[in-house]
C-alpha cells in the first residue's frame, strides 16, 4: 500500500507573457521565484513573506489551485498549511498570479502521487487562468508558444539562446491585469491581425534559429501595447530609447507596467540598464536569465 504524502515544496518561476505581439500565446520563464511548502494540517492556513503583501488567509490563489486539482480527479482536497515565500513582484506583469495557481496545482499533484502530471497541471492552471501565456512557461520553462483548442491547450517549449540577456524595468506602481484588459478594443482590423501574426512567427523563428536580428521587428505589437501606453507613463519613449541604444527587443511584459528588453551585445547592456532605470523610477531593474519550469522538492510520506 502506497504511503500518504504529508509534505511537499514547489518552486515556480516568474514569467513574461506576450513579449510584444504574442497576446495570450507567447511566454518566457525567468529567474524570480515563488516558493511554497505544503504540509497536512487540521485546517487550511496560509503564511506569506516576500514581495508585496498578500493576506494570510486560506482564501488565496495557491489554495484555490490546490483544491481545484483534487476536484479535477474527483477527490476532496485535504487541509494543508501553505508557507509561501515570493520574490516575484506583484501586479507588475511578471506572472505572480499564474505562479500562485501553478504552485497550488503542482503541490496537489505531489500529494496525489503524480496523478495529473506536468501536462495535467498545465491544462488545469491554464483553464483556471483563462489563457495559457503565463502558465505555460511556469510549467514547462524556457520560451513557450501556446494555443487554446476545442479539447484544451497546446504548448511547445523551446530553450532561449543562452547569450540573450534579459532585462526588466519594474516600476513602483501596480497595474492590475483586469484594468489593463479593460482598455482593449473588442475588434481589430485585418491589417493589425496580419501584422501581429507575422511578428509572432518571427519571434518563434528567432528563438529556434538563434537569430536575434529578427527581434526588433518580432517584438512589435498592434493588439495591446498601443492601448495600454496611456496607463504606463514613459512607456513609448523608453521603448524607443532602448531600440536606439541597441536593444535587440523591447516589449511590455504581460499586461505591464514592467518593460522588458533583450540585449545580445554586452557592450550596450549597461546603457540599456540606465535607460530602464529611468523608466522604473523608484522601482528596480532586474537582470534575469531563462528558467526551467516548476520544480517539486521535499516530498515527505508516512
């Protein structure tokens, strides 16, 4: 008879979604993390430390993902104590909400003995989130291309070329995803649809063939960034300055307000950091690397 799991720990990476034109379909896992330890308890409890503030209540995204995973296989979730430490900035466009959902679902899968598997965790979390762009890299790592189908979600992950430097300017103010989505139009022109689909194809080609010279065009967008610019002071000017200074790509990370840039030339990286710091103001500039997907550790049994 299999022994019951009593404790488990998961580490989930931050993610940058959209990457310019890939609205709700492109994503990238990066080296900031949410770390959560779960242990069986007489009641659901939650403690949080790290970036921003999250209430210490069991009414949270990680507990929600945990319970949903058990429900997906027809089981009732046990009561657990969750202890979370987070280095992903909250409400900044770096996938903190998706990380919380994935953490809960991955922990549940550990308690279920791998019944869902990584693919099942992806399907569940993407369904809960409503779009796969952040969930996919949090689960599979690297650069991901995802699509919703009639039967669920598809995802293909690719490794990002190691010499591509990733920079993110994180302003001090928050921008909730619901607010950033509210400003988007309901319809787009054929020209804008063609523009974005071609840029998505260029992004994937650039990663697969290590052709950073494609990124300047590949990171252009007409579906969401122009409509979100009024919500993010200095976004357009900073993006232009980055490209003029030699950045290979400049893009809004997720719904913002974080601005991402890619540098493949170490000689201009410090200049790009200075430009990004001017945009971030009282916030911070992060030099990150591509990350693997979530990792589960310390599974304890009795």
